[in-house]
């Protein structure tokens, strides 16, 4: 069983017992998280696609950790002017263990 769901403006494909990193959620570690914006769900060739959402479908998970993602480095410069600037950014994320997918 797998599902494609949306959270934080991004779409994720998940199966049961997957650990995925999603945009930061306002939950404590160990709390249950429920994603109800399921776009598609299925098992093998049997797939249900929502218009735009699958009615009654939920992805249930548990928050495992609140972390920061890998650093993204940025760089800009102006040629012949000796201007260079670098910066870094680390996004806050929540690690979620997918426990079940309900249709």
C-alpha cells in the first residue's frame, strides 16, 4: 500500500514503515500526525486517484524527530568588481514514521 499526499506545499510518496522528512510541523516528538490531503493511494495495479483529493483517505504517522536539513550553500558574484558573497541555509524539518494508510 502506498499513498501520495501533500503537506507544506510539497507532495510525498510514502508506504507503511517509511521514514520521511517533511516541512516542520507543530508537534512534539512521539505525537501522532495525520495527513488528510491524500492525492492518490493504491496497492499494485489497483490505484485510486482523487479529484483533487481521495475522500476519506488518511496517512497516519508518528513524529520521530525535529531536525534541520542538510545545508544549502548559495554564492553570487559580480565579474571584474571583486564582489563575492556566500551564504548558507538549513531548513527546519520533521522526521515522520508512516504507520498506516487508510482508504
